């Protein structure tokens, strides 16, 4: 059973905190939302999934999720505890962290984002998490501002030890206004999971020319709009495979793919398994009791 301790999650609130503990291992779950998210694992263990990337997380590890980025997780051990910091761009503003606009660490592929390395960095991250959790529990005056400062401390700790991949250095710098300009397209994709949204339609939703939209979207999100929209439909297909008994053909039609063969080919490329095999493998794993695991520590 999850035991969340939450900060305010008012509609439109630019920043809130969730401290969550899962008492038992849980099967794969998935999500996609408009907020950026940074999570610190403070106990236990879990898998963290970003389309073609899977990471085993343990105490002191951190994950970073960009706005509307499909992601999934599986709780591996009892008493797995996570401090989640969820925010909109205005909560961070135009901050430069260790020479990088903060958006840079989210605009690269998940496998290239900062991670915790070395004992000193791990201890620093866990200290930040402890301070944030204490603020959430005690809720003294200005506790939310103190928790938000914890977000800055965490992002700075990660950025200090990180180097932007060379190909991104050669691209235009991310601008603070880029995300604001493309925000309408995220709702468009989210509310139209059954079809392909064209780049022209997406550009019109953002009041940009098709060429402008392509440049701004790639700069802000680190991927093309076509890739982003495809992975949003794929994550929905993966969700339906795990949560329903719909056939592959039915799922393909409900996620904007031409037919089951089309979905199978693309799904295999991104997930490393055909849809039917993915469903069978995940359900078999989810039905198997998972004892507490010992995993290697990074750094």
C-alpha cells in the first residue's frame, strides 16, 4: 500500500512534492504528464523505464523525466521509498546550473542525463532528500519554498558532474520561452491517442509555422515532434497490452497504427519484443513473487 505525503497539488501549481513508500513489490506501471519530475530513491529498489532504456535504481539514485515524456517503473523491493519533485518550468525560471540552462539536462536522451556517481555525490543527494522530506512532514512556515530550494540544490549537484553531449553543444541553446510556445501541442497529443497528429496540425495549435514549430520543438524537447508523438502512441499501446485483453489489431487501431503488423514492427524496434510477447512476458513476471534483490551500486 502506498503511503503518500503530499505538498499542495493545486490546479496550475508550479511545484509540489510527493514522498511515497510502497510496502510491497509492484508490477510495471506507466505514466505521462505535463510536469517535469525529479525523483530520489531513498530506500528499496525499482526499475525505471524510458522506451528503449531500463535502469535498476537503488538508494541514492535519481531519475529525471521531461514534460510529457512516457516513462514506467516497477517496484522491486519492500519499503521502496521515493521523494518526487514535480514542477512546471516557471518554478525554475531561467536558472543556469554549472554553465548549463537547466532545460539541457532534460533535453538529451534519458541515457545521457546526469546520474549519481561516487559516494560523495550519493550522500549529498540523500541529504537533500532528507531535508525535503522533513520540510514536507513538519510543514513549518515557508516549508514549500524550502522544498523548492531543495530542487535547485539537487539539480545543481547533478549538473556539476555532467557534460553536455557534443552534438547538443552544436545545437541552438534551449530558451526559457520554448516550452511555453509548444505547450498546446502536449494537450493535443494527450487527448488524441487514437490517431496520428500531423506536424502541420501541431504547428497550428501552437500558432507557429511548420518550420518554426519543428525547430522550437526539437530545441525544447531534444527529439523531433514525429518521434515524440510516436512514443506517446507506443506508451499507450504498451499500457493497453498490460491492462486490457484487447487484441493487437484492436490496440493498433486505437493508437493510430495502420494495422497489427505495423504496430508489431515499430513496437519491436522500440521495446525489443513483439506486442504479444511483451504482454506474455510482463504478465508472467508480474505474477511471480519477487524476493528482495541485491543489486550492484553505481559509482
